[in-house]
C-alpha cells in the first residue's frame, strides 16, 4: 500500500510538472480558437471618419451647427451653435450595415438640455439598430425606421431606466406576444449625474436582441418587423423591403440634450 501510494503521488507530481511546463511554454501551445471576431473600433477617437450625419431639415452629410464632433478623444453631441432646438432631431450613421453582432458604447449626459427641446428628451439619446439606409431618409424625417435602444439619464431623484426599447416604424415580439406600444421599459437601475454608463446590445438578426447594462441583461425581444401602419415603414414595404428586419445600419442620436460617447465598438457574431 505504501509503495502504491508513493507511485501515485510521484505520478501526480509528474503530471502537475508537465502542465506547468506547458503553461510556461505557451509558444508550443495553439491558442484556443475564437468563436467570434475581435472588437472593431467604430469610433477612432480622432474624427468622424466612417460616420455620416443626417439632421432633420438638412441634407445627408450636412452636420448643422457642428452637432456631431470629436473633442478630447470623445464623440460629442453638442448644441452650442444652436439658438433653440426646433425639432432638429439628428442621427449619425456608421458606414456599413450589420446582421449578427454585439455593439458596446460608453456614454454620459452632460450640461443642460437645449431650449426648445421636448420635455421627454431631457437626458435622452439612443443607439439606433437595424436602421434603414441613411440615404433613404426623407429630408424632414424625424427618425429612421429602426429599433432604438433608448439611453436615458436620471434627473437626480426618482427612477428612470436606461436601455429601453422604442420602435419608430417597427414592432417586436416579447415572450411570444406582439408588442405595438412605442416605448418599453427595461429593468435597469437609474443612472443620475454625469457618470459613464456601459451599454451592450447583442443582435442576432431577427432571432433575438438583448439589451445589457453594466453586464446585466435588462430587456430582450425577437422578430423585429416593419409597422405597416407607419408612413415611413410603408415606404420601405412599397420599395420591396421584407417585413421582418434582420439587418441594418447603426446610428447614434441627437435629441436636444448634450451627450458624449467615449467608446463605440462592435464585435461580429457567427450565425
């Protein structure tokens, strides 16, 4: 029994030594295969390369009032060159559409809301996903047909969730039931003040979309689709666009309250 025990211990020590040796010589081991791509920086921290602004009442690429800008390595939505808001809702679109991916942003609201902005737009912005192509927006169109991951900040008191879902020109399905109301609350906590908040959106075509705030899933839904009662969506349907939406462009929103994005990155997912 003692001899067998000694052999067992010796073998265990030898195996442990082999494992440590292999770990120490990592160059001899193949790295584990990644199931998805690495993070792509959609915002380069220097300029708006790869992004196209569209502001209501202005042509595509007319960045009225220098609304979207880069300062100090941060993508800013600013209104210091406006007198008042006047419903100049704006969006800045990334240059290519995506289907299966995770987008991650770090955002914060700063300063005061611009005069003339609607009350509901206080500390309000959004990540718009599955957007119609930017060149297809009408000159005076308020919002693209899309799914809006609504970003909200607290007022200092009370509860105000972020990463909600709003649906300009669209509907979704939740827990097997069609959802036609325009905005749907997440279960996130409230973020008061000017703190940075991390939001991720996992998008798998039309199969499932999840909103994640600071690592916690706060909302999910399936089967995004065009709302055949919405005038802008009707134009998409007449143009032959499928009712079920499984891909589209990404944009960030301008709704009258200054907001900053210090990170906008994307990781493609396999089907």
